[in-house]
C-alpha cells in the first residue's frame, strides 16, 4: 500500500477490543482507544472511554484482538530484503562481508528498489509502523518513501576505505543530499557504516555534522570477535583482509571498537550503536556514560553465532537497548514464516535467550525504547493521551494467557494497522 492510499478518518474514532496493551502500563481488558485526528485522546476501559468520547465518534469494534502500539524497528536494511537465503552462515564474519559485497556489485538500482519495497511491505504486515533504515542506495529516496505508509527514519550510509573522495567532501555531499530530502514526515540521519569500513576522519566528521544539525547517527560497532581482534590486538582475519585491500591500519591496536568511537567523539545521546555484540565492562561503561542507545538484532546475532549478548549488564548500567531486524541476508528461514522481516520473530528470539525477561519488558524493546532512541519519545511506541495514533491489532484468543504473552506469541499478519490516524491496514469489516 502506498502512503497516499491510506484512508483518513474524519472527526473522532473509537476503537474497542478485548484488550488494550498501552505497554507503558498494564493491559486493560474490554479496552478502548479514542482517537481524534492523528492523535490519541484517551486509553482505558470501554465504559470510561466511551463515556468521554463524543457521541458522533465512529466506532470500530475489533473483537477478539489486543490493540497495542505499532512496533518500532530500530535497525533495518530494507534494500537487502531479496538477499534472503542467499548466504549460508559463514565460517567467519569477514567471509560474509566478502559475500555480500560481491552480491551487491551485481545488483541494479531497480533490484535494490524492488527489494526495499518488499521489505517495507513485510514490516507493515507484521506490525511495524516506524523503521530506522540504513540507506546504502540513497538515490532511492524520496521515491520509496512515497510508496509506503511506514514512518521512516533514513540513515544515509557512508563507507570510506576505498572511496575516491576525501572524508570532508564525502560528508559535505551526504549532508547536502540529506537536507534536500527533508520533507517533514520522514526523518534523516547519517550512518558511517562501521569503524572497520570507514576512516577515523569520516567517523569524526559525520558525528560533528549530525550533532550540529540535531540529527541522529547510526554505526555498526563491536559486531564481531574479528572486529574486536582487529582493533584491540592488530590481528585476525578482518585485520589481514583489510590490510591487503589498502586500508590504513594505524588506528588499530590497544583500543576496542567502542573505545575508538569515544576517542573520535562519536559517542553521545544521538548515537545508535548497532549490534554491540562483543563488548567488555569498559565498553558498557562508555556507552552508558555517553547515553548512547544500543540496537540488538536477535536473529542476526543467532545467524552469526556471536558470543552471548550482554543485555543484563547493559540493562543494569542504564543503557537503552532496542530491537531491530537487521536484513534478511542474515536471517535463517523460519518454519512458520519462511523469510520475513518481523519484529515479533525478533522478540521471540530474544525471549528464548533471556527467559527471565518479563513480556512487557521485551515489548518495550520494540516500542518505547526505540521510539525514544529515534527522537519520538511520548509520540510513538506507547498508547497514551497525546501520542500519535500509531497502533496495531493482533488476535487475542483468550486461551488463559495474559494479553502481553499472546502478543509475543503472535505469528502472521496483524489484523489492522493505523499510522498517524490513517488506516494503513484497515480492520476487516
């Protein structure tokens, strides 16, 4: 569905369902959400909300469903969607970089466009209403924005190891391109790809440019043991491969990848530290003190068989941890769904790894936390008075489980989706 195909409502809407899960507080049985225009005006029990809403409000009874906030995907590569199933889990992370680099070299811009649009449809159907996407092909923008009702934050990607442009020119050109794209609906950020695939100057200048404009910054960091070995100990497959390919390795030795970001002034509250799979206590302390957000992609983590993710240590340190899907290039086929970009699948993978985590705690990783990380705190990711009307409905079969437990168990398309008060997926009649 295209953004312009979303059907707006006029006046007030009153949504009723077997349960409403605001996420920011406990679920409400026989719940209701009153919407006026693009914003939520009240959330609570049907008896209370229906009494306060105007008599002219149009009522949608969603029946045996739970209404919940739209999911917020804090990291995706939509333009890699059609790479699903192309690569078996490699022996090393460096081998995978070689594989995807080779695969990308044979794709046309139309291939990337088709792949981007397919990924956006998958996310919409599986309950996402907002996505932070890494744009490796920024020429697709703004056209693809207009082809989906999703709320998009596009991070324009930069790599600098073999670029013919100096870092100053590359960042200046990227900023100029990004500023021309600003449209008031979708967001823009910068994404120097990773410490290993860029130069120190590119990282530093990207951070300065983003900070001076109030933009967000996203970078893949501490993703693999090989990256850690490269920077800390100047050895390993990644170090050897990049050395042979002409990368200046003088920034390696005696410092972790997170430490590199600290040295270059990249750490800060506007940073999304993507993956952070291989971190020690000092790294966690740096991320916490600089108020950076960490994005964990559980299925991608499992695909690469990375060391256990340090969620509990990050949580105790006060780090905001968010969930993302990454791309389908690093997801194994699901028995139920095949290859799907799906945050419900990511939450279940996370729940399997962290079985003591409460369902509401897990749901916050795909709603409240990423909304705050992307600058939407108090606007999306929760159902409260004043929030944007970004919500979805999932079946609630009443099998004795709590609403939040049934949410985590949900598979398949959502029953309905609303973004900014517009039906992106209308409820069945």
